[in-house]
């Protein structure tokens, strides 16, 4: 499925780039981006979770190659530093927080991982090109590399209250990330405002689905699946360094 989707995106992008009936563009922009990520990990066996909140930010690049009828065709990429991970929802059979017998407080656990993430998008926009608003859609592959990880918990692992938990899967709590390289598919919808003297402002909602696992997934490994899911809200500012004369 991943190869099929990417082949379609690549074919569409290449065909529009080389089409002769479109209006030629040679616009290059660079800038910065920042936003907020809600993340979790798709564990199998299942681990009950709420969303882990973190920030993301980095540099953005865009190359606009053509205006094909009303569609503005571009390639957009980013290099980001992101904080992602998972936060466990530790409940008993009555959906009440599990109380640790030693501390007397509700047990909490979260894992935060620092990643360098590089999404590369086929970017399609509709609307004003130089002054005003346009709507855009972008999709493509994303690659990541884990730089490090930290654990935040309020109990000792030897004293955790396993018996009262409705979900007894706890192996992940003491397992370090095994696969630091991550890859998957990202897609987003957004709106952009452009002004010739100021630049371009983009507001986007994006989703990333990881195709790789942070832990081993062979028959001898504990988890059969441990992939990321990220919801991202992002603001990007771009300024032109090369602009087509129209």
C-alpha cells in the first residue's frame, strides 16, 4: 500500500512538472516552522494511552515548478526537531486511576523521544498565488531518527500496581527504543496567505502514520507492532529567494 500510494503521488507530480500546457514557475522559498504534536504508539499487544503532547520546529523549503490550470504545483520539504512519544492511561476495571500502594497516588507514565524528522511533500495549492489566500493539500514520505529518550513516571517499577490494572502490558515501560530510524507517510490540509513584500504564511493540520516500529517485530519479540501516529498543527513562514517574472 505504501509503495502504491507513493508511486501515484510521484507520477502525478512528475507528469505535472513536465506538462507543456501549464504555466512555468521557478519560485524558491525558505523559512521556518513551528507547531504542536499529539502522538501515541500503536502497540500490539495493546497499551492504553492518551495523547502525548510535544513541540516541533525547524526549517522549511519550497520549490514551485508550475501552475497547471488552477493548480499550483510544488515540492515542499522540512527538517524538524520534534518531541514525540506516548503517555499511558493507567486505569482499573472501573475506569478509575490505579493507585500505587507505596506512594498512595495515581500511577503515571510517559515516554518522550527526541527526533529529527524530514517530511518531503508533493504540494498542491488552489487560490491566490502572490497576494491573498490559497488552500493547499500536501502528502509524501517522512523519515526520522531518534536522538534520545526520557521517561517520566511517579513510581518504582518494582512497586507498580499490576493487579489493579485493566491492562497488564507493561514491558514497554523498561524497554529502550530498538529501532532509531523511523519512516512513514504524512499528509496535511492547510491555508496560506501570501503578500509580495512580506512572504507566505501557512497554517496546516497534518497527520503522520509510521510504517516502521520502534521495537523489534519478529516472532521472538514481545511486540508485533509499535508504530507512531502523530497529529500536528503547524504554522510556517516562507520568504522568496527566487521568483518567476510574470
